[in-house]
C-alpha cells in the first residue's frame, strides 16, 4: 500500500516518555521514565531523546510539535512532544495514529498530572487510556483525569476520509497562516516533481505543522521518500542526501550548513514566507490546473473548513483522476492499468506532464494501492473518487454509457468472477451503504465511477503494465535523477515492499551509503 499509516492499531499510544534535556557537563538527553515499562523497542527509545531536544530553539512558551520515526517496513510512528519553559523535561508520546489535535490535549493532561500531589495519578491515567480500545472512525472514548473527578479526557477519532479543515486542524491552520497561497502552490508543485525540499523556522511547532500539512495536501498520494518534520542536529547529514526528501530544519541548525554542499534544494522559510528554488516547477504544471487552483485559493471566504484541502484535491483530480479511464479488465485476469490510456485521458496540453507523472514514486504507489483494492474485490469511496466522479460528469458524457457497457460485459462473459468479487466485497458494500445514508448519493456514484471505467479490450500478452523507456526531462535535478531507478509499475508490483529504497532516522546506515 502507498499509505505510510499502520492499520488495525490496538492502542491509542505505544509509549509515553519523560525526557531530561542535555546537561551543561556534556551529557546527552535521556529518558527518565516511560510507560508502559514493557515497551522494549530499544531502537526507538534511543531516538526519542534526539527528537525531544533536536537543537537549540526558542523555549519561551509552552510548545507542541510532532516528529516521525520510519520503521524498516516504511511505516511511520508519530512522536508528539510538549515543552514547557518552567520544566527541565519534555513530555513525549509515541503512537501509530496521526491524531495531532487529540495528542495535544493528551499531553496537556499528562503535564497537569505530572505536577499532581498524588504521584500515582499519572500512571493510573496512562494505564486507563492504554487499556482502552481505539475508537472506530467518528467514535470516541473518555477517561476520568482524576479519580472520582468530573473532568474527563475525551478522545474523538477522526471521521473516515475526512479532509483537514481550518481551524479544526492545527497543522493546516498554522501552515495557511504562515505561508501564502502562491508559496503553498510552489511547494505542492515541487513535491509533485519529488524534489529535495527543506522547511525552516525558529519555532518547532510551526516547523512540524508546515511539513505535516504539506504532506497531507498531497492526498490521495503519499510522500514515499525521506520525511523528517523536525531534524535533530545529530542527523544533519540527511540534508546532503542525493535522493528526494521533505525535511523540517530549525533556522539555527540550517545556518550551520553550507548551501553549496546541499546542492539544488527548495527552501521554504516559514517565518518570512519566502521560497528559494532553482526550479520552475509551478510554471511547468499544466496551466489550466494552476489557474483553477489559484482561483480557488484566492476565494478566502471559501477556505474555512476543508476549502484549502479540497482546492489541492481538485487540482490532483484534474491531473490524475483520469486513472479510472486507464483501468483494464480482461476475462480471467486481474484489473490492470494502461499508461497510454492514462495519458490520453487528459487534454494534449496536459499530456507531457502526465508522462512525467508515470515516473514518480508517489504516483506509482497510488496506482498500486488502487489496483490492490480492486483486485481484492474491495470497493472504495473516498473524497478523491467523489471529486473525480464530479469532474468526469462535468467534462465528459461517456460515464453512464461506459458503466452500462461494463455491466453488460460482466453479466454476459464473467458472471462467475463477478459473483466472487461481490462476495468478497460484501463488507465494503455495507460500508458504502452506510456512507450513502450519511452523505448522499454522490458516494455511491463515486464507487460506480470506478467500475464504469473497466472496458472489454483485447487481452494483452501480459496482464501487467508494460515497461516503458524513461524519457529525458529537464525538470528533475541531477541528484534526484541519480536516485530514481528505471522502474515501471509492472516492475514495482513484482518487486514487493522490500524493493523500496527507504531511509529512516532509525536506520543505522548513512543516507550517503
């Protein structure tokens, strides 16, 4: 799967730590207590103090920020950190859940209990939360903060497929307030070209919020390369890595790195709202997509709620929503993806960029994820599919006809296969029915929109996507090009997860190796 988020998480948090900062005598930061005591991932525990005190930073007010640890299977563990200028320690909680708002509240409660007169109250609270089942999407749980207290800690699980919104999402709100729409678009374009991107700020909360939000508005794709929202000083060599990355660096740490050593890097200064880039990525995007995106982001009245997230989502629909036209179904074979049909699904002015999209790891992972779900007999109806369906209705009259043709073909030639898919898809169908009741008929239309794209075309020699030679592009840096391997989607599907070349703050090897 393209997502870096773990599924079937059992606990709200994996470990809670209190960390003492570096000492004047030269001793490094270290963990003085943790919960549960049974947590034994030593590799993670060795990394926590580095991220809890990553560098010299402004600690004049209470500050929350987040960091990410990448495991060997490329999945993320989220770290949430709270600094208080009145305390010599930092509070850190590790979780597989990217619930930033919830963990901000959680850390505030634990900070209150840390200074409680009854020392065991913190551990009782932590144990109660740890033993509580993670709520389903849209659900919640509440735990008393003190024994026999009317005050409760309430955890609200985000709704499934919910887009980040302003002001509810703290990260996106911070990003929008710090960076204007044009510079957000520049970073968005640079991420689509998989550049080496640095965010910098003197405030760690702003730094991590901007990096996390830049990644979030790439949905439904997921950044597949080095991702470090807050870079510890011990890992500064990651800035010299030749492969794509998205890294947050405090301005004090960045000032110690020679820019010439970094090479061609996109740098966004979130404190001064400036972008320094050697590329013309935004100008290289299809200009009708850029014009539509800019017009939506200028409508400030519509940007409260999920307006900002939806504007970027619609831009991606214009770019890659045509993948549904490129799905191919042949009797007795798996659903596949046609690169040529994908490029031809959009106007000629957009096609040169789409051919470059085929080379990008973020897009390859997106296609793999959708094909895996379809071939497993699972339906899906997320915000991207609904927007893609709406865009298709506006730009083409072929949708309903294609769906009728697909139904006819399936009933006539592949009834057995259809029954098999239907039986396996039963849980997803139930979920879709529930979603339709809550959100209206557009969700059902989105699910049908996926199925409507299957066409009964002559079977190719292989059910997989054929490899294509990589065209030369002037938009990719030499460092990035040296990192990419000539992998078609077919090769990536056969390679499996071990074929990914991921680098992690937890990895003992240097990125230069």
